[in-house]
């Protein structure tokens, strides 16, 4: 039986109240459909925040990845490398383009793409004369990948990076913001992200000419003519003016949300890390994570429970949690795909078998987080 009471969510939308003024302006001016002042301003404000030369507001982060691959001329018969430990949306656009995904393992130090595995894969494919058209590098759970090493390797082989920063808006890599290291950066504003537009995404780049092409493709690729004329395949990928208004209000409180996410992680870490067999996603020295989700590992050699056991147990108390992403090379959809692992081990599979994401909702009270911690301690010790 599930315990009654308010549900404790993994990560739910958190409105600030500042969104309403921009939504009201959209209604008052009757700019409800895609395009409008909120869209233009949201693009400018987001680009300014992350330090990119331009941005295109879209219907989803998936759409942003798809357009990035189109702009990089990815097509049928091409190969695209992609992090394995991620949500399927990172790789689905590879299939949209008729290309073949090749998956790259994580490194235990960052949980993100392994530079060593990436280099092995690039050397193998270059030797076969089939270099990838792009590498999609995912910034997992709010933390940037090791881009100094990854970019150096990709530059050596002249392969562009699509930086999937859907989970890492506001994180840093050295003095740069997450999402600005690759040829293209991708953000998501899905309902569970650190800020939300209910659904939406953003493509950023310093190549403003290619971003102009992205706008063209995202608006059904309508030619410049008095009548409806189309010379290219287009998509209905633009963000609505109403949703962009929500995004503008949300962007104003992003730093507050990052502070709260890290505060939530710190309490979990202080309360649970002393338990033998419990550890957390590491903090890397080269940047600052937003801790979008607090991800914890359960060592089966010390604790006789699995992440799925814990998910089921917490659900009895109306507490939402989930295992970390199931690696894409283990998904039925990609069962025939090539996979390059880290050294002699499969790090992403080990993280999946041991990892769980704990409630990281910025609306969660400290009392509710205390309840989560108490239930965890009771169950795993």
C-alpha cells in the first residue's frame, strides 16, 4: 500500500511567478503561435547567459540535436558517435537521418564520455576510412564532460562535437558555460529540467550562418516567396511565443535553482556517504556541476539491495526515484550497434546496475528530504 500524503518528486516544474508577465504580454498582443517577441528575447537572453553568439528556440532538445545533425550534413550511410549512458533522445536523431550510431562508454571519474574509448573508436573508424560525421557528447546529470581531452581528440580527427547539454544548463567547464564547447550546443526545457518551458529546447552556436539555416529548417523550410514554396524538407520545430515567455521568467531564477540543487546534493552526501557501500557521482575539478539530479551508487558487495529494490521501496511512501539511464548499447533498439568500452570494463553498464537518482526537486522541503533520507537509511542499513 502506498503511504498517503504529498508526493515527493524526482524533479518537477518550479514556477517563480515571474513567468506570468511574459505570458500575459503574449496574450495581450495576440502572439500565441510560434514566433514573437518572447521567442526573440528568449533566444537573445539564453545566448547571452551561456556566452554563445546565437541561439534558436525549438520545440524540444531532440529537435535541436536533429537540426545539428542536418546542419553537419549527416545522412544515410554515415556514422555518428554518441555517449552510451544517456536518454534515448540523444541518439534517436541519428536514426532520423538514416545514419548509424556507435556508442562510447563512460569514465568512472566523470560518468561522462571516456576520452580513451573515444580515441580508440576514432582510430578504428579512421583506419577503415569511415570517420564519423559528428560526436554527440552528453553532459550527464548536470556535469560537463572532459572537453579539453575530448575536443583535442576530435580536433585531431577533424570531427565536430554536438554538445548535448540538455541536463547541464548553468554548469561550467573552466571559464566557459556548458553547451558552448562544441560546434553546436543543445539545451532542453522539458518539465523535469532545471528550468522548463513545459516542453522545448534550444540550439546554440557561434556559427550564426548555420543557426539561420536551423531557423529556416525549423519553420517548414519555406522559401522566400510570396506564395508557399519549398525546396527543402522542413520541420515544425519552432517554440511558441507563450512557452518562450515561460522560459524568460524561468531563466531569471536559474542561479537560484542551481544553488538549491547543489544544496539538496550536499545534504544527501553528508547524510549517506558515510554508509559503507554508498557513493555519489563525483565532482570534477575542471568545472561546476548543477547537480540537476543527485545520482547515488549502491555497491552490491556491501549492501544487499539493488536500485530497483530501492525505487520500489520508496514508492510505497509516495517518493519518486529512478535508476540511472540504461545505457543505449543495452537497449533493444540498438542491440546490433557497435560499442567501445572503457579499458577492459563496461563502466556505463556498471553505473546502470548500481545507480539510482534520488528526489532532487527544488520545491522539496528540507523536511521532505529528511523523510527520504530516513527511509533510505532504514531500508539499506
